[in-house]
C-alpha cells in the first residue's frame, strides 16, 4: 500500500533563515534515478522534483519563523529505463539536513 511520507520542521525566529538539503549515500545504478519532492511550509520555496545524488542539493529554501512545528509531505519516485536491465536488490540512505540559507 501507499503510505504517506512526511517531515516535520520548526524554525524559531531567532534561528534565522534555513534550508533543507538532501543527498543519498551512494550513486544510483546506471540508467536509474531517485527523485525527491518536498512540499514547502508557507512562505518557503520548494525546489520541485530533484534527482538525488551523493552531493547535497537544496530541497526547500527560505524557511523562517516556523513555530510551532509543521508537517509536510515528501514524495519519492524511482525510475529506470529499459537499458538499466535487471537491477539486484539494493538500498540507499537519504540524508536530510537543516542548514543556514543561503
């Protein structure tokens, strides 16, 4: 079954403006992608669908004064072309980081 995935964020006014970045721990197999979309809190900007890599990429930017905590949706999409062939079972760890923006 489809289960919603969410994240919860809180940014106190004194903390300044923040962003969320995402990266995976290992490259995806050839001819495949793992795309992440994060719904932004009010006033923030979501970067839309982003193909994840091992380099941190901005997912949600310009977050400030989110208090109390807010919960928003996350969507993961895995795609592969026929050229990927049969891919052995494997996993990736997605790391989300709250950092200063810009």
